[in-house]
């Protein structure tokens, strides 16, 4: 017999009217939605108690119009049924027992999180459609709390920077599968070829950060040092790793394909990249030949799994992967910008250049910091921008190798409103470049460089504009005066040139 209920009228008597939950169990009979369409918009969410049982059958649709499904009992969906999450907000699936969905649609809106905090995760038996933002699982609960795909289960959506699973995804079965995983605003998929055994189960998550400093959650937070390598591997990227959990089966013989972060600025070539696996003591080669499609963001890299691997990374057999940033922070100190960054590993590193932009696109160098050079220990660095411009200031740090290769941090921004309406010259101690920032009206100001004898000297100076880059590279080291003439007004700044 088919039943169609409006669930707001089925609130358990054990729950106060003020809570406005839809509750199953606690004396209520098991609820069966046998075909039809059920809308649940109870403000307090849907609660299934430990003795509660909900069953969807005969192509039934359960519409979740609230932002909470807490399942501590049994939630089972039979063939053809649909769980439709429609609350246009961040949603949560919590509880102690995994709800088992046949078809499920996360339709709570772009940018909105679907948080899976259930201790047993959720199970998708047929298909899931992602029409939300990022879906999260509890990373410390690794495979147990993951988004579980059953044999032959599929998904649509979920493979972009804005829409993926930030956490663990598990797959059971003998079909090829791409794990739609990432972190924050970065998709980092991992694909497997079809296992031979239908009971094989593998769980995967992307873990950003240096594997030698960021613990592996499924292995008691053990570290996997990027310096522990077995030939022919010479180095391992510390941008991150994929946690690989062979729940059932070893994975031996599977083809593994990952989407990599942007390595184009590191100097390593695609032919040198190799997929590597952590075998408990070192990173070993999983790619017998060059398989990388490039070094750009989301290029792919493949290899063949062997038994005993617990993590997967990106390695090189030639050019060592250079400086690996582990932190970059910016903060305001009055009208100054404080920049702090750390490296997890350095190879052949010469120096850092601090870059600033007013629009987030065109960057200028405003400072230089000498580097440690070669290091396998964490190195901390800092820089102070004494003269941020009014409005937004975009910062990044570029690492420069001794041979000219480079890599950069992400861009971070700070806003200032410090009344910067005067002429500003920076840095006043320079290796060759000085920036002159002037307020409106100074477009045609004249700039001169004067030596200690009072003589004007030749330098590369633009003739107009409010921000001018003065280059002193043709001059001898020493102290100079930079003079700015505007409307019969003369302003002078002392510059120390130390090439």
C-alpha cells in the first residue's frame, strides 16, 4: 500500500513542540514511504532515533527541506528511490549509523557545504548528483566516516575546484572509478582502473602539505619524510599526498592516475615526473615510464599500484623539486604589512623576492630576502612592507633558484586606509630598484638622482605616471639623493644603493 505523508504532522510526542523536529522512533511505528513524494520542511531537522526505521521503496522521493538529517537508527532506500536535499543553505548529515541512499541529490545550492559528520559516513548504492558546493567528511574518521560508493555506483558533478569532496571517499566493486576528492578550493582527483574482485574496497583523500610534516590520518598520523626516497626517485613534492587505504584487497596491479597541482614554475619537466608510493620506510617509484601529461595544474600522472602502499605522492627522477612553501601569512601592524612564510625543504635556493600589486595582476618587487640555500628542515622568513598603498595590497613571495628557476606562494591581500596621500619612496636601501608612489596631481612630476657631490647622475627614470620604477643599476654603489620636483616644490629622499 502506498502512503504519502506530510511529515510536519508526524512529529514524535517525545519531542517538544518548540523543537519542531520530524522524529522517527521512540515509540513511533517504522515509517515506510511506499512510492509517492514526501516533503519534510521541519525547522529542527529530521531525527531518526536508535530504534527508528525509515524505508523508501517503489521509486519514492523523500524531499529534505531542512538542513539536518540525523540518523541513529535505520535509513534504507530501495531501488529507484531518491533522497533530495533542497535546503538552500549548508546542510549536515549526522548521527551514528550511515543512511543508505539509492539515488541522492545534494541540491542545496552552489557554494553551500554538505557536511557529512555521521560516524559511519553515508552509503550511495546507485548514483549521487552534486549540485552544491564542497561536500565534507570528518577526516579524522578516515574510511569509516567517508562517502561510500557501492559496486557500480556513480556520480555527476563534483569534480571542480568549487565542487568536490573535502575528505574521504570510499569505493567498493570491480568497476573503474575516479575519486572526486580535494581540499579547500582545489580538486585533486585520483582514478583507479577496474579491480578484478567485486569485494575490493579502497578509500582515498587528498592531504595538502609536506608529507614529512603533515600526518597521515589513517596511519596514526605518521609522517612520510620527502627525503626518504629509493632510486631512481631523487625528490618528492611536499605540496601534498593522497592517503591510500586498501580496506579490502591490496590494489596491486591497479593503474592509478592523479591530477597534480601546478608544478610549471619548479623547473622540473613532465618527463622527469613519476608517481610514487610510501611503502612504510621510503617513497618508491610506481611509474616505469614517463606518464605525466604536463606540469600545469590538473595535468595527470599515472603509475601501477603495488601491495603495501599507504600513501601516493609526486616524485622526480631528475631535477630535484625546489623550494616547497609550507606557510605564507600576511597581517597588518598599524600601517605596515607583516609577511611571514616558511619552507619545508629547499634545494639550490638563492633568495626570495617579495612582490606587491594594487590590482592582483601586475606585480612589482618591493624587497628581497636571502634564503638558506639547501635544507631539509623548516626555515622561517619574514618581511615588513613599511609603505603599503591606500586600498588593497596584494602580496606574494617568489623563490628564485641559483639557476634562475622559481616558484611562488599563493596571493594574499590586505586593505589599508592610512591617509597615504604624500609622496612615498621605497625601499630606501636597495639593490637597484626604487619605487616612487605619488598622489594625484603628480603625473608630470620630475624625478632626479643626485650623487653625494651634488651632481645629477644618469638613471633609468620614467617621465610620467603616479607610480614610477627608478632603476639604479648603471650607478656605482653608494648613497644618493632622489629629488622630486612638482609645482615649484622640491622633495628629497636619501637612497642607499647596495648592488
